[in-house]
C-alpha cells in the first residue's frame, strides 16, 4: 500500500512540475519588465518630489523678488520726499541733514537694486533648471506609462491561462503528502527549473551526477523519494 501511495505521489508531483514549467514560461515571457516598471515608478515618484520642491523654491525666490521690489519702491518714494524737502529747508544744518538722508537712501537703493539683479539672475537660472526637470519628469512618465501598458497587456494575455494553471496546481498539491511536497518545493527553490528528472545511464538527468547502483535500484522500484 505504501508503494502505491508513493507511486501516486510521484505521478502527482510530475503533474505539478508540468504545471510549474508552464507557469515559469509565463513569468519568463514577462522578462525583467515588471522590475523595470517598478524601478520607473519609483524614479517617477522621486523626480515628481524634486519637481515639487523645485516649484516651492521658485515660489520662495519670486516672493523674495516682490518683497525686494516693494522695498526699492518704498525707498524711492522716501528719496522723492527728501528731494522735495530740500526746497523747504531754511538753514544749512537742515539742508545738510536732508542731503545726508538722500545719500543714505541712494546707497540703500543701489544695494537693493544690485541684490534684485542678482536675484533675478538666480530666478532665471532656477526656471531653466525647473523646466528641464519638468521635461525629464514628463519623459519618464511617458516611458513608465508605455512600459506599464506593455506589462499589463502581457499579464492580460496570459491571465486566463495563468489562473487555470494556478487553480490546477492548487488542486494537485492536495493529493501529495506534505513531506514530499515540502521536499519538492525546497529543491525547486534552491535549484530552480526541473525538480523531478529521469535517471539516464546511472546518472541524474538534471545535474548528470553519477548515482550509486543501490540508489538507482531504489529509484526504479519507486519505494523512496
């Protein structure tokens, strides 16, 4: 009775192996596309974050520019007011004081205008970098969408077949004793590819290692796994 159970287990494992070979073929058809799509997705997200940070930096620079322009406008109004005061002064002391105020304001205006020019140049450079980053993101998104669509097509093309194979495998494993199934899965995971192979001229049909005669007899009798 044990011999019959063992022979049935071997036959069922061979059936499971046939199913696994077909499932492996479906995975090979996908190639490295799933990994590439995932890498692209992560890259798109990272670049999207960069674009968002760049946009925030650009908005901060523009805010600084407006603040500086308002400050210059305020100082120009102050200078205009002081210029008008020169016509109403009555003493040399008052004249000198107003003149000093005008000179100080002019210096501040000059410094602010220099800072403004530097800031505008910085904004222009940042805009170019920001636009380049946006273009890079758009290209990455387009590539991601294209490859993601290709992957989805491959998945959909094999979805029915893969589902049927997985259902058959799920049913088949119930007919194999757990210890045998664990051994099969362990060998399949560690070695990959075919797990159950024939003995050819006293050697393993998978790795071509010579097998002791006693073990060959056991394999032929199918009384051990």
